[in-house]
C-alpha cells in the first residue's frame, strides 16, 4: 500500500462510460491511482479537493465543455502546473493547435491504442517529475 | 417683291443691306439667286406652296449674300392678287435669324454633349422635379426601365416606376425631402418597376438640386442595377451556409464514428496487452463493451445510409396493408424490454382500418419516437402510444411526461441543420438524425409529422398516414 500511495493520481473527465471505464482501468493496470468524473463540474471539484498529477480531458462534455475546464485549470495558479492531456474524437488540426496553445500537454485523438495512451501519460508524468 | 414666275421685282434697303447687293444687281433676277442651292428642293417647295396658297409663314430658309455667306432667315410672304384672283406678285418679309440660330445651335450642341456624357455613364441618371416628375433620364436609365425616353420624361416617377409595395414609403421620404424636413439619404437601395412588370434592385446615390436661392427644386439620382450582384451574393451566402452545414455534419459524423471506435480500439488493445493481468470475467465485460460499440457503429452507418437515401429519393418502400395496432403493440413490447424503467403503454382506440405501409420503416419511426420519449423523461414516468382515425388519415402519437421542448424549437427538432447545430455544442449519443429520418420516412409514406410540447410537462409527437379509402374498404376493417 505504501508503494501505491507514492504513485501519481490521474483524473479522467469523460462522459462516455465505456471510454471512461477503459481509460480508468488502463491507468489502474499501470499502477496509477485513478479518479473519474462524468462531467466538468465533478471534475473541477475533484481537482480542487484532491491531489491530482494529470488530467485526461474529453472536450465534448455535457453542460460545461472541456475547453472551459482547460481554461479554468490553466488560469488558476494553484492548478496550472497539472498537465492536461486532451483525449477527444475531434480530429481537426485547428482544435489541436488551439488546445496546445491553451496549455494542453498533449492532444490525443480517438481511437487510440492502450499502449499509445499509456506511453503518452507515462512520458508526461516522467518528464514532469524530472523538472 | 417676287413675280409668280419667281423673278425678283423689288427689294427694300434692309434686304439689300443684308444681301450686299445693290438694287440694280438684284431686280430681274430669279429668286434662286438669293436662296441657297442646297436644299434646292426646299426653295422649290416653298415657292410652290406660296403659288398655291398665296401665303407663307415663318419658313426657315438659307440665303446667300453677294459675298457668298450663308445666312438664315424666317420667310413670310403674302400674294398680291388682281380682281380675277391671279397672283400679281408677292410681298415677303425675311427676318434674319442667323445669330439666333447660331445661339440655338450652340445650346443644342451643349445639350447634346451633356446628354452624351449622361449616356456614356454606366449607371442610370434620373432627375426629378419637386412635383415628382422625371425631368431627365439617360440612356442607361431607359435601358433599365425598358421604356424609350419620351415615355419617361414628364411622367410621375413614383406612380410609374416604383413598385406598389414600397411606393407610399418612398413618396413620403421624397416629399419630406422637398419640404426640407429631412436630410438627404445619400445612399439607399430599392426596386424599380420595368416595362415588362419585373422589378430590378437599384443602388441609388442622390444629390439634391437647388435653385440660385438655395431652394430645393428636385433631386438627381444615379442608380446602379445590383439585382444580379445581390442574387449572386445571396447564392454565395447560401452556398457558404450549405458547405458549413456539410462540414458540421461531417465533423459530427467523424466525432460519432470515433467514439465507438475508441471503445473497440481501446479495449481490444488492452485485451491483447494485459491478457495475463485480466480475469476472464473482466475480459468478457470488455468484449461486451466492444460488441455494444459495434452495434452503435452499425446504427450510425444505417442512419447515414437512410439519410442519404432519403436525400437522393432512393429509399424503396416495401408496401403492404398492415394492422397499425399490431405494429404499435410490437414496438411497445420491445421498447419495454429496452427501457424497463419507463411505463410504456399503448392506447389504440376502436377498430382501425388497415394502412398501406412499409412495416419495417414505420416501426423504425415508432422506435425512434418511443426511444426519444424515454430519453427526455424521467424513469418511472409514462410514455403513451396512441392511434386513431382522423378523416382520411390515421394519426399515431407518442406522448411523454418529460422535460418538454421550448416553443421556438418544437418544430425545428425535425430539421437536420438544427440537430447538427445542437450536436456541436451538446452531449448525447448519435448523430441527432433520428427525427430527420423519421420525418423523411413518414413523408415518403405521404404522411406528416409534427410535435406539440409544453416545457416541464412533456411532449407529444404525432405522425399521420394517409388511408387509401378505396382499398381500405376492400381489405375491410381490423378485428
């Protein structure tokens, strides 16, 4: 248990239960602690309350969309250091550029293999740990 | 004085002074001596006229002086006759009008040159006086209106060349302008009425005409026919909207396809990469997720195909006389299995005639309406499917007790554009094409589809199917 507590926590904000379940399970299998939120409000509440090391963020979400969450996280000095990985079904280059310009650490387009998602997240967390 | 034979008998001093001859040189000579040879026929003609009528009044003639200069005169003449009525000689008065003619000529030249400037202008130029009458119009103006100049000049502009629907408004503005009550609107667009009864859209630039004391005496306007340009502009906007719609639909389609693909790709690679770590129970769960995702994909593909078939008019209906009660009961029974937490009931009133439908397609419409009703209402509430005969139609309704639809939106829900707009900004599964497809399917049957809704109380969706009364009788009524 002691070892597990040292591992990073990933928050998955994703409204599709199957995709949310897949990402959460994958990160658990990789030994991360995982928090899940089906909407932006829950996600923002969790990120303020708990220690979160990385956010996996869908863009098209009910009520408050992922763009708002990204802006909120990046404009809050206490939260802005948390890397945000956008995981979206929007493949448009303009969206990718916008997300990266607004501070996303990576922009991943669905569908994506388990390995690619795992490696991207690991790379970002590893890189961050060294800073 | 001239004899009937055309011989000059006498001339006064004034005439001699103008012509530069002395009396001796002129008397006894034919009249042709002093009249210009060209047009000779004119001289002959005038002389004949005098001989017949004994009178000439203000005939314009060219005369030649001794030096050979040409001068213009107005010739009036009276015949002096004897008792038997024979012409003895004429007494003629010639007024030298050379200077006046030259001034007139110069003015005409000036006017012609000005008209030429107006005519080469690519725009129409119209001047109106204070009484709304056209005082000037150029060639382009005549072309645009389709009338020759003489049918325009002096006519009331507003009565003749402005369409009925805007006339009173434009006249009011013009009158206020003439009365000095308002400032000139330097640019405006409105239509003119052409000879063929058509309308052309004109862009006007206006200037007020004033007299030397600064009083408004009319208006000068230049107008450009922008009908074609405006039409092209409209088409361009429509085209832009259409391509935006297409691109919205495409990005929605792409998004909707990628979501189930993400589930398939994610879980299948997880099953391969972590096969040792996953229990067989968990593996089965993931495989079930993959299976559901493929169903979602299949449904999306079906919807896209239906929509494009409907768009292209390629949908084939497999028509047969069918009992609508049976179709409704079947749909309700299966929907109750799909969404067991809603109370789905059917109320089919009385004996209904059989309808000529493609059962599979009408069932698709019913499933779509029932699923929507469940989606937008709370668990535990009722969804009621009814059918009744209304005149020559059979009307089927699906009523829920859900959130309802805003009055402004209620009939836009069948609009594909609307669903595309909504899809881009909100959640929910699928392409949002369900109602657009239902509409297409009902209309392909010759029916109508509509909705009534109250916010907070629920929505009722209706569709009608035409009853083939002649065949309906042959097939009898249902049990």
